[in-house]
C-alpha cells in the first residue's frame, strides 16, 4: 500500500548535487518522518507519495521545491564584536551557528571577512541547487 498522510515513513537516502554525494544515511539509522506533516522538503515528499515499502526510486527535486532559490539579499554585515566566543580564526566558507531573534537556531556561512566586520549568508547551503535523491522506502506504519 502506498504512503498515506499521517503515516510514519522510514527511508534510506543518498543526496547528490551535480553528481557529488552531499548527504547520505545509507548503512546508518533511517530517516523517519510523518508523511504530510512538513518534516521533509516538500518536493521530496510529493515525489515519494506513490511508493510502497521496499521500493526504490531516484528523484530530482528542483531548488524551488527544496531549499528555495538563492537570494542575493540574504546577506548581512555583522560587526566582529557580535561574534564573541569563536575560538578559531573566522574564515570565508566557515559555518557559524547562532539564534534568531525569536530563539530558533540558525546557521550562516561566512562570505567575506573585513577588518571589523563579517559578511554572512543566511541562505541554506543547498539553496539554488537541484537535489537528486536515491531513495529506498524501508517501512510505512
């Protein structure tokens, strides 16, 4: 029986971008989620809806249905004084973790380091990327 809303689904996946593996849980714990609850990216959820337990598929999710298009305006200049407690030298490409004003965790990437400030990118690291998933549905409950 194909996946139905509110069912608990367990999958094994390998995620590639431009042919390069960027994430995988193959050989590790399965990814478990409640189908239809928005716990995985919408484009992936819609593309596995007709699968049954034990089935494999490969799907490509366009950026707009994954982490969105890359937004050039999602950059922010932050004074270095606001980055207290970082033990290592701040470098371009370095991920930084923090909290949004409402207390939710956020991760940004350093795009530029200046004398007294840092330019950070609030885009998801996979924003603007089409994502290809090799999926195996392990169980549906």
